[in-house]
C-alpha cells in the first residue's frame, strides 16, 4: 500500500511539472523572431521605419501558432446561457500583452484592439451566438484576413508601395506577396524605436482607390 501511495504521489508530481512547463512555455512568447530569415526583396525594408514593420511580421510568423492557442472566445459561465459564446477578456488581454511584448506595437495599437474586442463583446450580449466562428472574430487580427499562411511564409517578398513619413510619424503601404496591400500607421516612441499604431486592410479595389 505504501509503495502504491508513493507511485501515485510521483505521478501527480510529474503531471504537475508537465502542466507547469506548458504554462511557462505559453507565457514566454517574448520578442524573439527568426533573425536568420532570408533578406527582403525590397531594399526599403532594410531601413527604418519599414524595417520595424517587416520585423513585426517576422515575429508574428515565428509565434503565430502559440498565439492561436490563446482562447479569445469561450462559452458563458452562466448556466442559463452556457450554449452562448462570449469574449474571453482574460484571453484577449493576454493576447494583447504578447503583442505588446514583441516591442513592435504601441500602446495606441493595443488600445484600439482592446476597444474592438469590447465592441464585439457588447454585440454578443445583444445578439448571442451559439455557433462558431464568432462574427467579428473570424479573421487573423494581424494580417486582417482569413487566409494569411502563404503571405507570412513569403513575407520577405513584400514590397513598400508607398511611404509618407514626417515629424517621426506617418504611414507605409505594404504590397503583400500574394495579393492586396496593408497600410501601417507608425510612430517613433520615446525610446527612439518605431512602433505600429494601426493597420488597415487595403485589399479591396475601392479602398485602394480611396487611400492612394
């Protein structure tokens, strides 16, 4: 009996250690990315502030699978509405914190997305959903599309299509490897580093005409 008890205790300790290791692994995404990545096709990415945008996308490519493990939506804890989806605020805050730790996005960027998640949360309260994907959360929040694997895989093939920078702030339009463009608003921070403030999808022809 004593031997069985000891074996059970050892098993529990091993399981606890594995669980702790998994949690630590998830909580340490950090700001590392593939520094050995291939050089960009467009030389403009070798200079600031465009370099910060490319490095952010490289960081995202390196950590996207870990970020996807963060639970953005969950089911309501209310027994009367357990079948309904709700925004997991703890999850969205953790997701935003990981983006912030990358060192490539500003507080303004984080605040914009926090407001967006809150808006979706309020909409779900007014119009509950029982089936996934949840409206408003059915796309990649960084690439602003539902299918971005190919673009991320070949992100160094992107081009700087337009750049307007003055007084340590401005916008840069990036042509993606497959199709479409993303516009980044970027500002120099107090520490001298460039950080992304906002991103807009310019994939539609109407948006491209309006924003050129």
